C-alpha cells in the first residue's frame, strides 16, 4: 500500500482537469438549460396568469352581455306578446266589424230581395186578382170589371157625399174649378156620364172635368181636384195583402231565410 | 495478484510512468466528457426533454440539493468541485461491473489525491468566502489552545477520507478476487452487486464529507 507520489500528483492534475471539463461540458450547459427552462416556464406562467385574468375578465363581460341579452330577449318577448295580443284584438275587431258590415250588407240585400220579391209578388197577384175578378164577374154576373169599378167608384162618391161635398166645395171654390179623373182603363161614354153626374150632384159650382188614363194606378179610378183626391182601386186590398205577406216573411225562422238567401250573399 | 492498480505499470520513462490507475482515470475522464458532450449537444429548453437530459438534470439538481442541505447557500458555486468528486468516484466504482476493470479509487494514490484536493479546496474556499484573517481565526476557536488540535484534525480527517475510500474499494476488490478463487459461481456476482452498492455509498460519503468540510470552512458560524 505504498503511496506513489507521481500517481498522486498525476491524479490531482487529472482531477482538476476533469473538474474543468465537466464544468465546461456538463454543469454549465445543463444549468443554463435548466435556468432557461425555468425562465421560460416562469414567463409562460406569467403569460398564463395574464391570459387567465383576461379570460376571466372576458368571461365576466360575456356573462354580463349574456344576462343583458337574456333580459333584452325577455323584454322583446313580452313586447312581442303584447303586440301580438293587440294585433289579435285588432284583427278580431276588424273581423267583427267586417262580419257586421257583411251582415248589414246581407241584411240590406235580403231586404232588397224581399222588397223586390214582394213587388213582383204583388204585381203578379194584382194581375191574377184582376184577371180572376174579371173572369168571375164575366162568368157569374155577366158584368165587365171596368164597368163594375166605375159603379163602385160612383157608389163611394155617393156614400161619402156629405163629407166629400163639403171638402170638395171648399177646395173647388178656393182653387181652380178643374177636376181630373184618372183611370187605368179608358172609361166608356156611359161611365163618364155617370161619374160626371155623381160629381155634379156633389159640387155646387161648375166644374170642368178632364179624363186621363194612367198605368200608375192599380186597377182603379181617382178624382183629383188639385191636391184633393177621392179614389178607389185595388191598392187597399193589395196593401192589406202585402202587410199580411210581410208578417208572414217576418214569422219565417231566420235559418230558413238564411238558407234560402245564402246563394245570394256575397262572400 | 496486486493490492493497488498502481503496481501495474504500462509505460515508464524515468520518473514518468503510466500505470493502470492513470490510464483508467483517463479512460473514465474520456467517457464522462464524451457522454456529457453528447448529451449536452442536444439540450433543449423545452418542457419536452430527452431521457438522457432528464437523467443528467436529475443527478445535477440532486447534487445541488444535497450541497444545500449540508448548509451551503450557493450550491452552484461549489457544484464543479463537489459534483465532480461524486461523479468521478461513483463512475469509477460502478465500472467494476466490467470484468477485468480495476477502479482507480482502489488506489491509495487516487484517494490521497482526492483527499489532498479537498484538503486544499477547503481553506481556499474558506478564505475566498470569509477572508484570510477570519478563516485563520477559525483555527483558534473556541480557544487558541485548540489550534494544534484543529490542525491535527484537518490533517487526520484528510487521511481518514483517503483511507476510508481506499479501504472500502480495495477490500471489496480483494474479497471479490478471493471469492472468484474459492467459489467461482454465484457468490462473486452477489459480492459484485454489493460492491456496486458500496461504491455508490462510498462516493456519497466522500462527497458529503468533502461538502461538510467546505461548508465548515466557508461558514464557521453554521458548521462547527
């Protein structure tokens, strides 16, 4: 176990060289790498902290925005619901008014049609009544309808002689002494004479009588002295019949009327 | 059979000679430097590092933490010296795994050389850290009467350092050689494994003691 001092000194030198070499090629590079990594990690951590702070801030901003959007959405939704409700009410009102308008139109159309129908019916009945009366009078009594009308007119003049005479004279004296006899048919000479005779028996003054045939009258005769009038026609009968028909129409159920008139109602 | 690898002289020219210890040391130095260069040439500062770099970083940071644990506050300043002691001794001892290899730490010349390095480094670091007066005053602590004892302590601990390492490694080698003669199977392998463990432990002990001595020299108030 002798100590070789040359080896000792050589090993000291070797060791010092190894210290230098390892310092140069091992410790410094490794420590530098570690330091660099630590710095890098530290920088990354700082950056991550900053990013996290920013992200948290943005998160808060987004949360706030989302809350605002939700609130706005709720408000808009409520507003939309309110608008929809008001629009619905408006449409319902419009529909109601439209229905009322259509109903009124329909009622008017119905009334118009009813009126037209009544007129047609009245005209037709009038024609039929006149025809029937003429035929019945001709067949049973061998009497002409026009003759009988003038007879009845004369009878009416005579029946109302007192009252009519008073009124007639009052009018005739204060107004022009002209009288107009209007009839739906041409009066015969005999009929004219009978009527003139009846009139002259009522009127104390002289009166000029004119004759006129008019289709406006419904099968009758009327005496006109200015605005004063004495008449007979089948208008009264027809009027009563028309009233009766009106009552009948009004008694009909509304459904029947609607059903019968449905096709004529504009949609 | 020879007790020390110093006895195997490969080349000699007068006073200069190349024995097995010196040559093996050169080989170890070459291996350490080449491996260091190879690994450190591919160093990366990324977090994704190679296994070799990771292993080296672990070794170096462990040495640093051990130095710090002993009481030296700036471990990087002493890493070159203390770290080289550990790496050199540990490598020299671990290479006994190769058949025919004789560790330079089995030579008393090497262990004395390392002990002398520690013996010199300790006051050098102490003076550099504390100043020569302050350092020399430490020899008079706690009383001037202790001066000769402190000096003797310095010298004797250096001898103890050298002999401890030499004794352990040499004895391990000797036991292995004897066992190879007596029972060539199984037992030498077990002893070889034990020798590896002993080698690393001895490297650790030598390094820690050297660190303690340097720490004592650099910071007298902390280590007494």
